[in-house]
C-alpha cells in the first residue's frame, strides 16, 4: 500500500504544476481527443515534454482545464463566444480571423494573433467564402515571440474552443451578403474611384494651363524643373507674394511736406553719395535699393534734422548690408567713410532707432528680382540687362519714381533698354513675365527719358556707369535721349527738381 500511495501523490503534484504538461488522462478528455486520425493523444504527449511556456499558453491551458466539465455536453453547451472572452481575459483566441491576416504574414507562414473584442463590428466584414481549415490555424513557438521557431499545426483539444469557432462561423454565414466584403473587393473599388477621379482632375487643370499661355506666351520655367535652385514649381507664387509686399513697403511720396529742414534736392545728394559708398565697398545691387527704401520709409515716419540726414543714410546702408551681404562691412568702415562725423556708438544707437521705427520689417521686394525675371524672357541678354540696371538706379535719385512699384520701374527699365538697343517689340511673353503691357509702362518710361535728356546732376552715379565694366551705359543712354527725346516727351515736361538744383549750384 505505501508504494501505491506514493505514485498517487506524484501524479497529483504533476497535475498542479504550471510549468509542466499534464499527463493524467480522464475519460472526458479522452472523449474530446479521439478523432478519425487519433492525433490528439500524440499532441498531448508532446505537450508534456515542453518545459517552458509563455503567459499566453499558460492562460490557454488553465482555461482548457476549466472547460473540461462541459465536454460531455457536446454541442448542447451554453458557452458562448462573449462568455468565453470575458472569462478568459488575456487569451489570444485562435478563431476564424485567418481571412484578415495580411499577405505578408500569410506568405511567411506565421499568423498574427490579436485580442478578440466583442464590441467591434469589423468581424462582419470578413470573407467567409473560404472555409477555415486546420492548416490556417497556426501559432508561434512558445516563449519565443512570433519568429521563435518553426510553426506547427495545432489541434484544438478544448471542446469549448471548438464550439466558439463553430458558433463564429455560423454567425458569419447567417450575415447578409452586403455586410461581407473582402479586402480584394475594397482594393478594386478604390482603384476604380482613383481612375475616375484622375481624368476629372486633369480636365480641371488643363483650362488653367491653357489660360495662362493662351496668347502665345512661352513657358520659360519648364526648362528649370530639373534645377532645384530655380524653384520652378513655386516661382509664380513667389512673385505674386512679392507684388503683395510692394503695397506694404511703399513710402509716402509726399513725406517731404512734413520735413521742415529737408528738401528733395538734399535727398538726391545723399543718395548720390551712398551710391559712391556702395561702389567703394563692392556691395551687391540689392543692398543700395534696400538702403534707399529704408531711408524713405524712415523719413515718412520721423522728422529728421539736416545734421542727422547723413547719419540716417549711413545707418540705412549699414542695416541693408547686414541684411543682404554675406560679409558686411564693419561699423568702423562706415564711421571712416563718413569722415568720422559720427561715433560707432551713435551709429549703433541710430540702427536700433531706425529698426524700431520700421517695426523691424525689412521684407522689401527688391526691383532687381523683377529685373532678372524679365531678363529671363529676354534670353538673359547681357547688354540689355546692364542698361536696365542703370535705368533702374535712376529711380533711386529722382523722387518722382517714389509713387511707382518696384516691379513697374523694372518693367520700364527693360522696355527702354530694349528700345535703345533695338531688340524688338514688347511681345506677349515679356508682358506676361513683367506684369505690365506697353501702355502701362509709358508713364515711368517718360520719366526716365526726361531724366536722361537733361544735364548730368549726380556725378558719382554717372561715373559709375560710364566705365567699361557697365558697358558705358550712362553715356550710351544719354546720347540716345538727346537724339530721340522729342519723339516721346512733350514740350511741357516737368523738370523742376533738377532745375532748382542746378540754380542752387550756380549760385554757389
């Protein structure tokens, strides 16, 4: 009797051990494992040899033990799918979700396990035309994650699990056909919708393209799509934004009315001296245009005495050089060029005061950007663009140009330069890329011709463009103006600002 008692005690201990398989076979368990191939007993023997189990397998094993008593009921069991999920929290059900497994997982031979959620309605959208077989129900090796080892076919030994699978298939078969849509059908419908939308979008874009280039305008940006530096995809939006900025950065054309100590001729003298400083420091063309815009906007907002006018000019050049140049001149250089009339501290204080008056807004649409844009439509002719630069800087010296936008002045500069060099008519392509037709250019064009046919007033400006570097643009344009100005100007053209300056010089 003692040996038999010992054997019974060992069997009881093994049965309660969670880390080992169960070798005790009851009648209910034998009835559930019996089948046509009689492979259930072999699987149970194999499971007894496993020494380590993951948390998921432990929960499945414990749930299996809990459902053994209902094995004798067979198909009359009242265990439903929802009760099975609620009672087995954390269990990863191996049900008919094989139809929702992605293609990548199916090809790899590994089935993704997901928690069953009774509140999800997506189970009704599964494709149940394909019957679930035993080969579709696979599980990863225990304790090693998804790719822990070779996958094996699993025989469900629990009658409760078999019943839940059968009930799920029965529910899905009873669903109406409209609620069951396979992933392949969804992809096919999506592809059909895309094919229908694509032609409609193309038809909507075609009128815009035809409308932009309907009048024989060449698409000059098409050749720059491969060059990321030219940003051909955004160039139209960029110049549209620059035209919006023109309105916000325009100075008051009549600001000299509230300046008690200044006159327009003094402004011309200051700008002529700044052009000389700009040439001496070898700065970019954009720098001088921004500096003059800072001066005019500041004088439109503040009253300045005559003794401080040069300080305003040198400070504006200092700010513009730091904004436009890669290596801007030091403040000591600007102090020296002003004959040490102002200290470094005064220049730095003036810099802060000017920026605060402008609300630190230096987003000025430089006319050089518009000139280069129009020059692209002119095949980047170097002579035309050089003359255009000279004519563009005329607008800095004469205050009569202050009421016109930078883009308007740039268009008139290229128009006059092409007229002097006899480069042809102002065609539709030039009109498109400049934004102004020939009639709109005439007011600015006449102001330039009026400036050129009169005697030289700004010596530094004239000498700068009389050099070979600038193709002697100042000499060439003045010779043309003296010869052809009667064809474009009336006899009553206003030249008061310059005549008054000449009278002032003669008296001196």
